[in-house]
C-alpha cells in the first residue's frame, strides 16, 4: 500500500508540473483584440489659435481640430491648395460665433438695438449652413430634398472598397473617447489600399496616436485616413486611384499590427462600415 500511495503522489506531482509549464494558455489567445487595447491618446487641438509645426498641413490640423478644412481656410483667408508654413499662426475658431449677452440699460438701449440689427445681417455662416451627415438644416422645407441630397453626396464617390484584407477587430463608436473608425487586423507588410479615388493631403507621423498616417481627400466633403502604417508609399499631393497600394501595414503608435481606417464627412467622423461593401 505504501508503494501505491508513493506512485499516486508522484503522478500528481507530474500533472501539476505539466500544468505550470504551459506556455500559451488558451483563454489568452483572443485577449489581444483592439477593444482590449489601450489606445494612445490622440493629439487633438481644442484651442482657438494654433502655431503650425514642421511637417503639418492644413488638412492634418483640421483633422486634429475635428473641423472642416474649408472652415479653417475661410477663417485664415487661405486659398487652395492651402499652403501653410512652420510657426504660422492659424485661427481655429471665430470669436463672432460665441453669443454676446449685453445687459440692456437706459443709456445704451438705442445703440444695442442698432448693433444687433447689423449683426443679424452679417451672418454668412448661418445662411450658408449645409446639412450634416444624415441630418437636415430646416424642417419641412428640406424634408423632401433630404433624400435627393443624400443621394447626390453618395454618388460623388462612385464606389468605396476595403482598404485592407483582414478581420475587423474594432468598430466605430460615437462615445467621446470611442473608436472613430474601424481597426482591421493583419500582418506586418500587408498591403494598405486607398478606399476611393483621391489626392494625398497628408503623409507623415506628426499626429500623435496615429503613427505613420495618410490622409486622402476624395472630394470637398469626404476624407479618409489610414493609420499605424509600417511604411508610407505615397507623397503629399499625389493623385491616386481606388485600389492603389499606399502603405504597408504596421504597428506604429499601436499595440499590435493593424490598420486603423477612418472616414470623415465635412470634418465629422462617420462610420466607415456604412460606406464599405459588405464582405
């Protein structure tokens, strides 16, 4: 009996030793999805003015400020192709957009009424306001036109295509700190293709949180971005066609090899899956 108990004890030790020496536990295999990754903080701009740094373009600054590049161009009286220079001071927000609340008094009642009348007439921004993605500017008058306008916008880009092969490991989120695009898994060196015809308006690594980044302008309304590349294969102002290889997939400023892909409509982030064909 003593010999049998010693063998049982020895057998249990072998089992415990084998379990402790396991290299890759099965439950950890799927733990490295993009959802569980700690995303690097994106270098957004929230100030009303900004000093241009080397390597930046007006498009990259508009991207960080989450605004339409045409808005920045109008504020700073810039014409296409929107050339800017290091240390140049840019206005990012107009002071006139902030409401002015003056307390009425007996002394300035006449002046205030006169000034408000002139201010109301000098509001080109409100008069030229366009509908945002999926929305309308005014109620019933635009309700009939909204469908046709949406069709016109969608027809500007004949066809979108997937920028890379691979599994979508993180989707778009409307949360403040959420994912503003989609993440596509892959291997280092995989081809990254432009999703639609356009021109490269930014190619570099000046935007913290995006790594080696490419921003492509498709038309006056749509931009797309391709982040965390290992190698950039295009240059700024280069005209490209849908399907052209523009980069090699990598993990710059990311915790794993993947492509982070974003689409913006008039400066606002939209869900890329609404444009890309279904797999």
